């Protein structure tokens, strides 16, 4: 039975009352729709997901839905869309009021780009894994991890929505297994083998679904497709996906190994927790620790400076000259790939755990900044903690009291110009932490060190 959007909108307006104004339809599927709603009291927009109980309204089922949704509303995490309110109206509709995220969904991003950079894909997957880990620790399994339920705000931060709503919707409908594509509960392309076969599921099912999403971000399409939902579900349960490195050679072997393990058919063969998957992503791809993804990219130029035409007999207008200089300066700063790792407090748990395992964090100490440039070939990480500055090199750590160091940027020449980053410790000791940093590396590094370590200008 298809949704009657007009009736649903009217019922939602009646349920919310005069404090809210129901606006545009943001999306629909199965027996649910999402509207943008204006909260007149706080003068802000919220997103409201409303479920039509259709021909089988039941006070008991409505009560179960509200109970499940309120459990989800208790989740508080930087990568989970907050739920503001849960309610219903005359056993006809049930609704969930959520923060409205003004940014694209991952589905929209993939539709415009088809596939993402390897670093962005790993970064998004890690942030989703952190959100899943938080929910799993509190007994909430998502059950419907897919690009539609992964949102990016205007700054490029990743947020996951519809946590546990699949279970709540299942309760409201009275159905135990809804596997038709487009329904609220599960989507065949992203369902785990145990979901596909109707078995009991746990947190490891979400790990598999996230593996499918990561595969799609890297490959441009999910690992399995078919002419019907049943055909896709059969492949989820029995087929082996094509190796991600055969689809995209630039995926590092370590990251391909993470994808393979997330997509293991047996739950016991996967990462047993989302937190474990998050740590594995950072270990395989340090860029996964970033907290922002580039959402609104601008087309790259084909190279060279912009062409500026002079008017005959006159100089370049002042405003145009300033614009040109600014563009060149920004282009110089942004030249080169993003740093492998650049995170500031609050440091993600996955990064802190990795640093602790490598000995960079002492007992009781907390990291406030961690950085590894793209240009330096040595895989060295600079870590600033509350009390220390630690250089994490492949073979050993170099540790300095934080209040005893400054830093300096040194220009050199080696088959061309290069910039080096040096830490100056007490007693005139110099430690060349990074043998080479790009302008982009340097800009992000010095910005992150502001107010943490002084720059030596002598």
C-alpha cells in the first residue's frame, strides 16, 4: 500500500500542533516519510520521520514503537543524528523529531561522484563505525546501515541516522521480516547474510553492512546486484564479492584486507565489534582518522595561473588583482594531497587506542593533536599530549616534555626546494621530525599546533 503523502502531512501537522509548521517532503519509502518541519518556538528546522500505521493500528504496537524509539533517543554521540522527540497521533501515525542536517546524504554524494577518494571512503567508514560502536555498547543494533542513512553536514562531518528505527518500525507494523526493497526494515543491497536468511542478528550484522557501504564508496557500486530483491539476498548469503583491488587497483592492500574481513559471510569471521573495525581502518589508512570530508568540492583547474585580460591602455582593476593573488595563495596552500593524519581534540577513540598501543600515550595522559604529513615518506606521527610531545617513528619513540619544546620550519634543497619540520628541545637539541612537508601539510600542521607549541623565530 503506497503512502498518501497529503493525508500523512495533515496528520503530522495535527500531531505536532501549532508550534510546528510541516514543510517540504524530504524523502519516503515503505510506510514512512520524512518532512522538513519548522519549529516556530526555537526558530529552527527539524526533520520529522512519520510512520503511517495504515490499516493495522494497534495501541500495543504503537507503545512498542515509542519504547524502541525512546531507547534510541538516549544515544548521544558526535556522529549520531540526535532525536529530539518521539510521539504519535490517535494510533494513526507515529513520528520521530530529529535534528535537521543541512548537507547531502552519502547516497547523494555517490550519485554525483559515483565513487570517492580512498581517503574519504575510509574516513566516512571510520566515523560510521564509531557511531555504531557507541550504539552497540548500549544494546542498539542499527539493522539498516546504507548510504541513505549516512549524512554529511555542511562542514563535512559524518552523522548516522535511523538508529534502531528498523526494529521500531518492525514493531509498529507487526511484521517480523520485511525484505522487500524500499521498505523501512533492511535494504537487500546492504543486508548481512544472516539478515538475508532470516536468522537472528547482532552488532556484527551492522559491521557487514558497513563493509558493503565501504566497498561501494571505493568501487562505485555495491558488491552484489540482481533483478529482484530475492536474487540480491541469495547472493548476500552465498556469493563471494569481487576483490576490491581488482575493481580499483589504488586501494592499499591493508585497506582491502579490512574490506574483506568486514564482508566475511560468517559473523565469527568478521570484526567482532564496530570499535575493532574502526581501529583496523585507521591502522590500514591513517587518513581514516580525519573528522571532516570534502563535501562541496570545486573543479580543479587544468593547470597554470588563471588568464587575466587587461583592458587596453589600463591596469588590472585592483579588486581583480586582489582576487588573483588570493586565488594563487590559496592554490599554493592547498597544493598536494591532504595529510595522512591530522586530528585535534577530541581525538577519536580509534586513534587514541592506536597511539596507546604504540606507546605514545602514557597512563593518565591524553592526546590533544596528532599529525602525519602526506609528503614525508617515513610514516612518522607527531603527537602532542597534555604533558608531552612524542615523535612516533617506525622503530622508536622520541619523547620531550611539552613545556620544553618549540618548533621551526626549515627550507632546504634536495632535487628541488623542500620544507622540513624541526622540533627544538631544551639544550639546543634539534629533532627533524618530518624530512619533507608540502605547503598544504605545513598549513594544517602549524594551524593545529597553534596555542600548543610556540614557534621559534630566532
